[in-house]
C-alpha cells in the first residue's frame, strides 16, 4: 500500500458466510496469488435487473473503504455501501450450483441467476 491510500479499517457493511470465507482463504493460498491484493466487492451498472455485483481481487485505491472480515481484507467504494449494506456473500458448492452468491436485503428484484438486482 502506498501512503496515499486509506489504511484505517472500518466496520464491515456486509458479511461473508463460513463457506465464502473458506473459499476465499483457499483462493488466497493458491500459487501466484499476489499478497498485496485484497478482495473487492462492489456494484456496477448492467445486468438484466439494472445493477450487477462485482467480486474479485484488486489493489487498494485512495478512495476505497477498507474493512476486514475474519482475516480477509475487503475493499469497497464508499458509494457502494448504500446498495450492499446488510448483504451476505455466500459460496455454494453443491450439485446444482457452484460459486459465490449474494443475499441482498436491499434488492427489490433480482434476476434468475442472482448476479444482478434492482433497488
């Protein structure tokens, strides 16, 4: 991190399920994972319901909010908190579905695949 980034930890506006935490720790232990990257959670315009979720590893930027959930550093743009407050990120590893899912109490509608929503 450079000196221009905000390093103060804030209270997490969302949570990660035990399954998501296990999978994220597994991904972070993979060979080639860059240790200066952190989990970024956010929203972006698009998807069949208007907004879609973004989830991936990224480097911290100066305007990011930083928080930690059970040892996992998480980045988010402050403006995204409005859409993600109270959300639970889960990881499903079943026969019918495998991957991250989002349970968002702020979503008025969601698409069939669960990756986009409207408020």
